[in-house]
C-alpha cells in the first residue's frame, strides 16, 4: 500500500553529506539551547569588570579655568550691564596673585 502524499510529491534522495550537515546543525542548536545563557552572562561580567577598573583609575588630566568679562553686554530685559573699574582691577589683581600665573 502506498502513501498518497508521496506519489504526488516525489522525494529527492538525501545525500549522505547533507544528512551529516543536518545532524551537526542539530547538535549546535542543542548546545546553544542548553548553554545560550552563558555568552550574555560572560559578556556582562566582563563589561562590569572593565567599568570597575576604569572607575578606580586616577584621572589623567584636571582642568581649572577662570573667566573674566570686561566691558558691557546686553541682558534679556533690555538693560545694559557695564563693569565697574573697581571690580575689573580687583579681578586682575586676584588673577595675577595666582601661583600658576606667577610661575
């Protein structure tokens, strides 16, 4: 007795090489299903370790800056700000007394 579906669609013979490939793919898939959680876990642990190491390192460069404004500038309300000469010279004196400037 013959199966009706097999007569309508004849099956091609599967080569031995293709069947070995299919078995190998099934093995890889099985291993991936069992141990698939291991790869994301190790990646996240590595990232956490690298972040901790970087956080413990001393800074390479520290910058300090000062800003001085001279003259006048326009404020939103329309008023004009003008710096007084006393404040300007006081700022200049403070800047010149800094140790970095004296060096």
